[in-house]
C-alpha cells in the first residue's frame, strides 16, 4: 500500500505543476498544436469487442465530422490482456501521436501481471467517454431462479458444479464473480470464453449456468425472452431495466463499473493533451455518441477530462488493488 | 539437425514447466500442460528420427551428398542476408529508405538488370507501397528517424 | 417457402438499386485487391473501410462490406496460386495444389478452378442460408465447448495423410505448430506463457500469418533458388480462347468435390468460433482422402484448389448466420462487421430477422449478386494475374520478399513479427531440405488454440471428466466420424497393397 502512495505522490507533483501552468493557456495552445502525422489509436483488446467498437465508431465520427487534419488509425494490440498495449504506450513516452482506448484491464492487468512493469498513473489522461454497467444473468428456462436469494440457494446446492461463463480471468466479470463468491461464501467453476457475445450465446445454449454480462451483450437475448437479469451492480436502476433490483437495494454492497477512456503515453505535451481533450469533448457531446450510449446501455452523462480523469484513475487503481488483494489473485486466475 | 531440435524440445519443456504442468483436480490440465506434453512429444519424434538415421531407414541418412553444397549456401545466404539487411535498415532509417537500397542491391548486383529498370523499380515500388498502405489502407509502416520527412507529404495528402 | 421467396425477391430488388449495386461492384474489386496482398485479408479490408460506410445508409454499408468480404475470399486464392504465398489464412490450403499447378505452367487452370469453385461455394451456401437460417441458428446454439473440441478432433482427422511418409517427422511438424500456437497468454488462467526472453512481441502469440508467410513466402523462394541455382525461370503461359474453353471443360473434374466442400464449408462456417480456415482445411483433407487418386494431391491436382476455395467462400457466408441471428461473430471479419452493425444502430440478435427484414434480406440478396460479380471480375483478370508469373526471377524475388516483409508487418504492426517470419522462413527451408513436411505445422498453428481452449473449457465444466466428449450426442457423432476417417486410409492401404507394391517396384 505504501508503494501505491509513493507512486501517487510522485505523479501528483508534476500533475499539479502541469495544472498550474495550464491555467489560461489552453485556448491559444489548442490553435498552436495539431497532429502532423496520422494518429495511432491503440485498442487494448481484440477486433470486434466493446473497446474495438468504440474505437472504430470514434474514428468514423472524426472522419465524418472532419475533426482532425490527420486520420486516426485504430490498431488492435490485445496481447496479454492488454499488457502488450500498455507496454507499447509506456515505451512511446513523449509521443504526441499515439493514444489508447481503455477498458478496466487498464487497471487490473498491471496489478495481476506485476512483471510487465507498467505504471498507468504516469499515462496522460485525456477524457472519459463512457461508463459500462454489469448485470447478473441466467437462462429464462431456470424457473427455480427468480431473484438473488433463489440464485444463491441454487448455486450453493450445485457447489462447484455451477458453471459461470466469462470473458477471461482478470477481466471485469471474473472480478465480479470472485467478489460474489466471497460475499456469499460459495465456490463456482469459472469458464472463460473469447468475448462477451460468445459468453451470452453459451448462456442461451445452456452450456453455462449464469453469466455477468454488460447490457449490450445480453440485451437482444433478453428482448427475445431467452435470458433474464437478476440483479444489477449499479448505484441506481438502469432505465432499460426498471424492474431489476440493484445489489445495494437487496442489502448487498456491490457496485462495479467499467470505464471507457482515452489516454496518452506518459509525458505527452500539454498542447497535444489539450488538443485531444477538445477533440474528444466534441465527440462526447455529439448526437451520434449519445445515441450510441443510450442504445448500448452505457452511461455517458458525465464528462471527465485531464487531471480530473487522472484523479479518477488514481482512485480506481487503488480500488482494483484492494479488490484483487481481498479476493486474492489466485481466486481470479483459478490456479 | 534432429539433435538440435531435440535440444529445442527440451528447452521448450523447461519453459512450459514454469507454469503448472500437472492435472489440476476437478479442473483438467494446468496452463503449462498443453505445451509441456507437446514438447515432450516433439522430443520423442526427434529421438525416433535420430534412431532411424542410425539404422539408415530414411533416404537422407543414406545420402552421401553434402547437406548444403557451397554454391547453394552462397545463393541462399545472400538472399536471406539481403532480407536481414532490409530489416536492419528499416529499424535504422525506416522502411522506405530500406526498400530503396534493397531493390538497388537486388536488381543491380544480383539480377544484373540495367539501370533504367533498377531506378524505376527503386522509385516506383516505395511509392506504390506508400500509396497502398499509408494512403489507401491506412496502415502506417515504420519510418524510424525519417518520420519528419513525411510531414510535407501528409500536408499534401490531407491538407495543412 | 412462399414467404421466403417473396422476401428474397424484395432483397434482390434492394441489392439491384443503383447505389447498392455500385457498392457491390466497388466492394468486390477492392476486396479482390486486398485479398490478393499477402498478409492482408478480409479483416483488414473490412476494418479499414468501415468508417467510409458512415456516409451511406446501413443497408448499403453492410452490402459494401459483405462485397469486400467476398472479394477478399476470392483474392486470397490469387496470391496463393500465382506467388505461392497464402494471402490470408483461409487460402492456405489453396497453396498446396495451386502452387505446383502454377509451376507447371497451368496457373490459368488453377485460377479458373478457384474462381468457379468459389462461385459454386458461395451460391450453394447463400441458397442454404436463404432456406435454413432459423433451424441452423438453433443448431449452432447447441454447440458448446465439448462439441467444438470434437469438431477439432474431426478437423485433425481429415489431415491424416497430408504429411509425408516419414511419420516421426510429420508428427514433429504437427507438434511444433501446436506448441507455437500455445505462445502468448493462456486463455484459461490468464497467465503469460512461453514468453521467450521477456519480449513483448510474444504476448500476442504467434500469428498464423507470420508462420505461413515465412514458410511459404521466404522459405519457398529460398527453395526455388536452390533448385534453380538462381537461373532465370520463366513459366510460359499463353492465354487463348481455346485454353479458356478447356479450363471450363475441366469443371466436371472437380464439381463433385466442390459441391461437397461447399456444403461442409457452410455448416462449419455457421458454427461460432470455427470460421472459414478450418472449413477450407477440412474440405481439402476430405477431398484428398476420398479421391480416386490421393497421391496426386499436393503435386497439382485441380480438385485440391477447388475444394478449399469452395469451402472458404461457403464458410464466409455461413459465418454471417451466427452474426445476424445470435450477434456472435463466426470469424474475425464478421466480428468487425458486427461492430459496424452496432455502430449503425442495428442490433444483431434473434429479433433482427423480424424487426429489420429489409436489412437482412437486402444483405442476402446482395450476396447472390456479389458472388456473380466477383466471378466475372475474377475471370476477366486471370490473364493479367498469369502475366505476373512471366516476370524474370530476379525481379519477382525481391517483389515477393518485399510483399512478405510488408505483409508480415501489417497484421500486428510490429517489427518483431517480421523478424520472426524471416526466422521461420529460414528454419522452414532448412527443415524442408531434410524432408520434414511443413504443411502440418501451418495447419496445427491455426487449429491449436481452438482445440486447446475447447478441451480445457470442457474439462473445467466436467471437473476433469473425459467422458463428456462421447456422452453428448453431437460430439459423439463427430468423434465417431473422426475415427472412421483415421481408419479409412488404412483400410484403403490394405486393399491397395498389391498395386502399391508394383508402383514401388517401378519407382
């Protein structure tokens, strides 16, 4: 823990200095810097996933609205749960033409894979585009499970015979699964699949018993009556699921979100950072982006940028460290 | 060669053994098991090959010609070497300079083609690669230290 | 039935609208070009052109992307045949016989076979798609990890006999491919595995293309250099009307293989997670196993070009089924198409057919037309592609090397992969000199990750109980077929023993 604090201190000082110098500079500086070559938009996940969709939508919108004088080029670097992408960004220190679109492995991968030696708190925060939510799903055919209590009872009865599908050890849903195991004192078998869509399909096909999925991954099956959500891990009920209780309402203190943010490499110039903040703010406010958020069940009401996002990252890093320590890294990797 | 591959197999087995290679009760094989047992299989295959070689079963073991005659080694070596050269220059000076020099070397000194063809290829191929990858497909190729030289080209392509 | 035809008519009219038709023609041509570049496949084409489609309505956009997808599937065969480098993983099986045919001066014959087989494969699968989409979607849902693993066993079984006569060397080749496939992150435990020297580049694993381009691009060129001692070789191919006619008469020699390959490809393609590459490999393996003349495969048999080409096109149509009905990509390319659909505000899933019929049927209609257009474009350009082979070796060689280097770089955009490709090329060449078959390694690296993942998922689910593979009906059927396939050549060997002895005596 002291290690974390010292790291925060180390980064806090330059951040304060940067914030002080930036006062009143941002507007003219924006006009001064603009990209000189194509911008690499690194995606720390594979083609077709949530982060990839967001990156390609943003790229399309930038092109359609002619917001950048140079093209933005999405590049997938999914290796090692994002470790490869994080190392790549870290090595691009001081580069103004490389940015990263994240998911929560931005926080978890450096903690679980200590060996990669990446400290994401040094990265240059640009803007938070959205927050994604999680719900607990079972197949609609399970008539015996109607709420959280009957779910816990069913899992306890099945023991390790209960199969939870997920997108991979160390991913968001595996952390939530480990949190639930700890909270309710049961032990399940976690089976990783490539991608949230495949997880959802395996739930519909009854190859797994329950899943923790984003609304976007399950919504179509839910509308078709194939699956049903039991509980949502949010502060308040989502508008799309008004009848599904939150964990907090049921007296279980469990909230978990996934952020989608844009970040630059460590040491990106202040001028470039401001330019990108301005660019992504424009995109965030666009009608297309807000429609996409509504359709996909993402929360896009609060814009966080620059140092505010940096502070949010610091808080999230600490939270994930604590989470991983409390459930134990072995509970997540399973070996 | 089989001896060398057998050594590689043993190396792979050790590398795999960093992870759990055994059978985890109730969970199936551990994460290192798959590559470990496969490498073990590779080792067995190599041993079988060596044994067959001693017994002279395979045509290669009865072959008295040298594995690689000198001329062949020269030709293959120059070709492989020229690609190594291409990659090293790509690291140092970027791919476009590397392509230019590689074509000069290959066409002029190996192919003995005339200057008009060599020069037109030296200029034409990098331009074609640039147009296709950077412009049409938007895949940036490594430019290393020649990167700033491309800024004016981007100005032309996308406007200032 | 009547309803389907009515919908289809609507879809065809939709696809024939000027804007959509233009999209099909441009898409097919672009796809052909991208597919023909080694290292670039339909994934790149679709991903790069996705943003362009924001400017047109969703139906036109998906038609455009589907046309690129189709074109790229055809295009992959072009570089496999003319240059001997698989343009994409789906076209690797096409190299096995396409390359020898080109070297024998019959590139036009191979290209025609590839184009016709692709057309047949595409058409059969679109018809199947039109008629049986909903029941197949339900069937795909029954496919869990156990069934996937059984399917992989079946795929491996079809390769028996692909290697040479030296069994230890063939097995070694398969195993090294499987080990190379294990490099990267272990999907089950999330731990890095076989990361040699802590190099970042290994974290994303060893891309199939790196091995394939290395072995077939660099390795093949070095091999050619050795056999010709650097002499200039010109493959004389004249293209004439008579030859074209002969090429079309040729069709009857492979139409059966092609039709079987198409149906197989379509079914494999509809299964999520499988995709076009295993389909084309299985189709090739089956064509060889059941051929009257299996020894001619790998030495220039036209059916060996037609079988994988029919299957990969059929599978690419097939993989659109889980994408549309389940929202699950059956291949990397459909993963990006799926992303595109979501971006356009369409929600793929069980309700898409009923809620957006004009979109779905417009897409199906466009598949019929795209298929036909690519055939026309492809046949028209065959004389041009054949010309490439008449270039002197000292011009062709550097061009191929450059294509390999750039093609090795493009998929992951790291120099690490290019070095690795060169290494595989040289090692592959050295091993080939010692009579190690290289094809099994390439096949193994494609199927290895799928096989390992589904095996371990199944065992996790069953708590280490191996019997699940035979107690579940679908997987049991797959495994029984696999066993029969393994036994089939042995039975054949016994029955043919007499004739083989004679042949050996002559050889």
